C-alpha cells in the first residue's frame, strides 16, 4: 500500500523517550530539557538546566538521513510541510536505530509486512528498491549517503526481528551492494561477527539485520560522532587514534579496545576508505552497564571507485593514506595492545585466504585484483613468524 497520511505542516516540539520511558522535551531552536531522571546519552547527564545547541544535539542527529534519502524526503514532503530536522525526528517515531523514540503529532503509518524472500528472490524486470522506498519512506530514518530504507519483514522461522535495512546503489558506485556483501562475508569468515545479511538474486539490494535489539528489548546505539560531540558532517574530521581513545574511555575494557583495533585493521586491509566516525558505535542495555562495540557494519572496498580520492576516512599517524604494516603496528602499540603484530598478520592472512579461495569473484568485476593491491600494502614481508589463518582460531 502507498502511505498517504495527513501529515502536519510543521513540528515545534517532541517528547523524547529513552528505552521506552519519558526523558524530556526537544524544541526548536535546538533545546532539550530533561523532565525525568532518564539519560538520553552517555554524553548528556540529567540536569536541571536545558541543553542548548547551535544545531540538533549529536545524539538526536545521529540517525538523520543524508544524501539521496534526505533529498527524496524533501522532494516528497516539502510542498506540504516545513521539513527540518525536528520534522524528520518526528517521522522517525519509535522506528529509529537505538534506544530513543520520539512522540509528537506525527501519525504513525502501518504497513503490510513483506517476507525476506520477497526481496531476495525478486523476479521483476527492475530492482524492487524503488517500490520499497515508495512504500516505506516514512518508516523510520537511517543515516548515511547510500540509498537505503528500513523495511518491515514478516517474522517466521529463524527470522525474529521485524525490521531490516535494505540498501541499493547508484551509477557512480556500481556493484556497491555486491561489494558490501563480499566485504561483510570476509568479516564473517574472520570471526568479526557482523549482523546477518543477504544479497538479492539480481544483485540490486543488500539486506542487513538490525542489531540494536536483544531478546526483544532495545539496545542503546551511540556512534562516535555522538561520543566525540561532533555533528554528522564532521564524521571525517578525526583519527583512528582518537577512535581507540574514545572506545577506551566509554567501555573501560581492554577487550573492547582490541576489538576496535581489529575493526580498524580489517577496514584498512580490505581497502575500506569510508570507515568514518559514524561507522564505529557502542551499544548497551537499559542499566547502562556492559558497554560494548556494535558488530561491524557498512564495510566496502572503496579503492576501486575512480570518483573517490583513494584515501582513508580518518587520519592515522597524521595522514589519510592507507597504512603499511609498520603504521598498523604502531597504532596498536599506542593503544597498549600486546598482540598487535599477531592481530595484523592473522587478519591479513584471513583476508588473503578468503579472496583467493572463497570469494565469489564473478559478482564484482575487478574487485579481486583491487583487493589484492589493497592487502599488499599492509602485509608484512619479513622474517617474522607467520600467523597462518586457521578457521579454528577465529577471533572471539
């Protein structure tokens, strides 16, 4: 069904809920006032005075759409409403990624749920994505530049969650869905435990499971732009050293620091030049303990796209050029990771094993050769002991 609702022409205030309970009120211009002892973020303690911000607070802005989807929403709605950030939050309602939900005068659309098979095994002449976007464009908000939509899926069998993220690509980044599928398969093979994901038969859609729920309860989600107090458009203005410091500060766990280091090493060796601050995040439950990194997500090999600059998203050792083995090792040593050399070499060997023997090379022309070039820079060709990849020794 098409969702044609009587939407309000504007939104002036929103009641913010954290883990399903009232927290406070958000108003224009960006002002948030706590009304209950219920924190919305690890960075915003409950206090009597209001939080004033020059623009929307990072914790509220982190899920706002960018690029294609934001433009699409404006095109659909701007003739009938004043579509600003507060309006987009109102549209998000309770469907956003993470622990926050927003109550306002915005009506909540209802949808007839699809099955996962409807998307993966679509038989139409054209991609199913435009139909999904037309149907679900009011169904929650997702950050990022890539065309994507949050789709309700009918739960049955092993499918427990009701919402999945469906992505597609445009002409500038051909085969991006298959590219992400291959890179996420590599992450899975190395034991980095990404969420469940699928690639449609026609290669037009990449589908990934939401990971912000556990045992039917929401988990908090705060990406590194939030934790560092940055706006989303500053997601490229930091360093991987700072990422590790932020993970250390908020998790207080050496295990989580090592996991973040593995994510960074993997992204560098796989040639992912878009591992920015919004692609690292933490999650936790309502008791706000056991703060951990989320599973890895949004991983692609960007070096094969000529319109990109071939650089990393963030700096390492004050540079954005992809690091060699020595630079990766120094990053680990600065974070006091005793097994840095072993981690780098095991990840390199694991990627080598995957792209040489298990990678579906026919999905993306030229990807295998480009991956080999990316991997070569970060590999070690010395007399050091080689930590051969072994499936029995996957990272835990």
